[in-house]
C-alpha cells in the first residue's frame, strides 16, 4: 500500500500524531508510541477487545470500529472503549428454559428499545442488532440466534444504546438455550460416548500403542482415506 | 469499475489466469505425496529444517535441546524479578488451585475444579481480559471421531502419523477417547455446533485426516466455544483477576510449586498468590515471530508458560518443531499473517500458483502443505509478489460456492468473508493470496495423563504443554486438546489440593536459575517472561521473513 511516503494525521484522545497511511488504527497507535495493554487482543477481528469510537474532521458522525480492522483516515479523532460497564446477569443453565418470556424476565430493559437502530449502525460486524433485540422481545429465540451468531461482544452496541440495553448478553443467553434445549444433545455423540465407555476401542488402541514404530508407520500409511 | 478493486493492478493478469483455469480444475485434485516425498519436501523447504535457525539450549534439564533462537533467547534470559524485589511475607491470595490463563484450557480447568472443591478455593488469573486467547481465534473446527465409518482408533493413527510418530501415545489415546465426551459436555453447556439439514452434526475433512471428523461453528468455532465456557464461568462466580500476569512461580522448601508472583498490569504492583496446585494454561509463543514470520496469534502469546516452567526446572519437549499454518493472508497488507482457515480447503478451495496451476493436494498435513507453498514461491518462483515484497500463492475460494452451492461461503465462512470484504475483496468471486504464517507451538512442557509436569504441584494443559501433537499438529486437535486436558488438569489439581500441605513460598529457584546462567557463561540483558510483544515505533512496519 502507500505506507512508504504518504502520511496522515490522527488524534489519539486528542493528541496529534503523523502516521503512515494504510495502517490499521491499532498499528497506527503503536507506530505513534503506545504500548497497548488494554484495547488490544487477538488483532484479527475475533475477540472484540479493541472497540473504538471516532469522528473524522468535518463530519458530525460518531462512528464505531475495531481498531485492528479499521484503516486510519486523515483527521480521525480516536478513543478506545476497552471495557463496557455492564452487569452480567447470572443464571443456572440447567434450571432455566427457552420460554417466550425468558428474555424479558432476565433483561426487562429490552422493553425500552426505541427501535432507533443505533446499535445496528454501531456494530463493526454489520449485524442486525436491533432486529435481534426485537426478536428477543417477541420471544423468537431462533431469530436471535441466527442474527447474533457472529457477535464478538465488543460492547459498542451497548455503549451507544439510548435505552441502556446490553444486546450481546441477551444474544448469549439465546444461543445457549437454543443449543441445549431446542437442538439438544446429538444422538451420534451419545452413542460414541457410550461405545468408548464400554471399552469398544480399548483393545485396538492398546495394540497400536504397543506396535514397534515401523509397524505403526505401515498401519498409518496403509489406512484407507475416505473424505 | 475496476476489475479487482481490492488488488493492485500488477496482480490482475495472474488473477485472470486463475479465473480462466477455474472451470477445468473443478473436480480435479493433486495427488497426495508419499511419505518419502513428504520427508524430502520438509527437509528442503520447511522452516524448521532451515540451517542456522536453531541452537542448542545451554542450561537446565533440557540442556542441549535444539531450539529456535527466539525460544532459546527467552529461556537463556534473566528472570523478570529478583528475590529482593518481592516481599514474600504477605500473601495476598491463599488458594487451593491457581489457574494461570483464561483461554479454553484455563476456563475448562476452572469449571471442572469448581465441581471438585469449593469455588472460593480457586483463583484464575489472566494477563489480559477473560477469554482473551488463541482459543477464541480458532476458526475451522475441533476433531472428534463421530462418523459411522470413523473411530478413535483412526483418529489415533492420524495424529501419530501427522506428528511424525514423536507423540506421547498415552496422551494421544486420552485425546481421542475423550473427544466425544468433550462434544457432549459442550452441547450440554449450550455450544452450537453446525448441523446437517437432518439434524446430525456436520463433519468436514481436515488436512491429514482419513475421515470427515471436523466439527465446526461456522468459521467462529473457537469464539463460540470460548464464549459459552466464559458465560458459564461467570455464572458460577468463580474468583478471577484480569490484567494480572504471572511473572514467576513460587516454590517451597520441598521444591514443589506453591503458587505464583503476580503483576497487576494496571497498577504495576506485585501480588503473591499461594496455591496447593498451580495450573499453567498460558498458551503458546506465536508472538515471538520465529524466523521473522508473521503470526496468526493473539497479542498475549509470548511463551510465558514455558519460561515459568523452566525456571522451576520442569522439563520441556518438541519445542524444536513450530507450526506454520499453510495459509496466512499475504494480502491485503493490513491483515498479513492472519489466519485463513484450513476449512476453506476442506470445503473445496484449491491452492494454485501464479499461472492458475495446481501444485499440491489441498489436504496434506500442515507442515507438508506449508512447505509446498514455500517451494512454489521461492523454489519454483511461481508465486505472486505483493508491492511490499511478500510472496504468496492463490487460494481459489470461489470454488467453494461452485462445488457446494451458492451461499455456502456467506453461511459457513462469515468471518473470512467479512474480513476480506472490509478490504474490497469478495472471496465468493475472487481468490485470496496466502503464505504460511506462524501458528502454533507444537511442543511445550512435559505432562503425564494427569497433566502433572515433572515438578510436583505444577500442572499444564493446552498449547503450553507438549507431547500430544509430536512434531506437527493436525487441524482441530488443538481445540480438542484444550478441553480434554483442561478438564483433566482442573480435576487432578483439585484432587491434589485436598491432600497436600504447602510450606512457606520462596524464590530459591530464581537464584538457582541465575546460577545456571552464570555457570553457562551466558551474559545478557534479556529478561523473561516478556509478557507483551514490542511493536512500538518503526517496529510496527516490520515484517520480513528470513526465508533463504
């Protein structure tokens, strides 16, 4: 890219820095001399540690992004939001059930949703956050699961929500309930666990462990590949 | 409109050739190599075999072991603290089980330990945030022999062969036998595995597997599993500390490990945690950038665990073998080194060279696949060079939708699709440029079936441990290892805590380590564990692979 040569100006919490164009916000901050402790994680868009808010000079828009995925723009004012104050609702997954009211019971604040769509606009994964909050209100658990699966819980929706909802917690509950109670345990898993417990594979495994290395290698090379 | 808006113009000719050859490649596959061919290509092209990249370790129980310089450097370094810096008379936390690391292994250990002892006797410490780990970044899947034509026996064979028969067979046996039960545990906690339309679990092939054995959660497998375990961990209110690093273990007069010196990353204070059992679940060393390679790894993957273990005299193994994932992103520049999941190849994407030609079977074991890509770029000069001098080959992703039906990529590879879309590359229509990237620490701290290291009181589980994968890990077995051995570590560490007493904590092993360094004539200002990688200033712009 244009990283050699072209430079842009960014403001990290107001402080001005010249950094090479083409860097992500995270790398630009490191280039500017920050050793990151908070606001940094997997650096690959999977963990949600580097939630960031920014405005670009000349625009009124407050925008949201992941610092490890978003490339710096000239005139960007940046602040990281490495932590979202949000109480974790406690529940015993063995005791609760996927009833239509389960979300409203655990997260009554979802009834305050204004349908303003600010959460959706803030989502760096481009998820339809408002739609899944509305689905939770209706008790449509499958829809919540479908729309929220790619959530990395970065917290940006919760920070921006004027109704003070924490959408990703609602989604987490929905996915666990859906898997455990609606899909349930898989038969083939139960069957294989039982076979292992009965010792069905013990003798053959014992034999393999005792084979001299050359014999084991032969068994490996001659195994049939069926994929 | 530009033909390929996400790629520089000099790549367009090659992109066109990939497009033009696509139809005739459908259904074709490059033959798998024989064992002899595999051994030859590894010797000639795999970075592990490169001359001058390693040196013998000069101190400790594994003296003489060949290690990459970057790993030898953190072991031949002064401990971060000296005994006079630390006041051991005041114990801040006195617990039964101390767990260091909150990825898949650490969280599993905590959950299971809480079923054996009072949760108030557990303390989990994490260098960054809870759940921050490589575990969370795993995309492609987790192996468990579930198919009707599959069995733990075949799983065992695949692992041993993939690991070049250097694995500890006892650990492999445990891994394959407990795999189905791990899936059962996950489902009972509410992990959402991909299903077929008939409701059965979806199984895909992986490199080096003889059956379809890969379970997945779209291409967010690690994220889905980790977030469920974390949610459960928080529900159970197990005590924890975030942004707190283990900087040195503690030992008592009998030589057993009795906890750890902790360092609070926010307040820069040292804290003392005494424990009857201590579990290392600290992950691997990708951020050491072995031989200058880019890495797929989490920011915190700085190899702290092997350093802490070696300081107390625990034995290590197989650390001469480093895993380079065959397909890291080589373009765009912003995401160079990031993982492009092996599941892409499992679902039909073919690696092709600059001319659009097949050159390797897409599902060779990882080390072989990586070596073949390096040879294509640097031996046969048939790779594509980026404006910053990176080389790579194409991974022809559009084949996935062609073979499996439109919509497959968006449905099964949401993460990959999203990542490249951010940079104007549509992986449904255009191939991606890839090159091997530093991915995994194959070896680690020696453990037995109970996850005990060679030093009493110290347990290890997950990537920090060694023996399960031998010299090369297959896809989907690291996720599996986290839960199989994380659970075991939690259980055995808790059981031990019920029967042992611990003495006064000391740092005598630090003095011994300093003596080893002195006696070996090692003069250095390096200190370890390094805790955080150094990327400030110009280092941000560095990436150069010392390949040749």
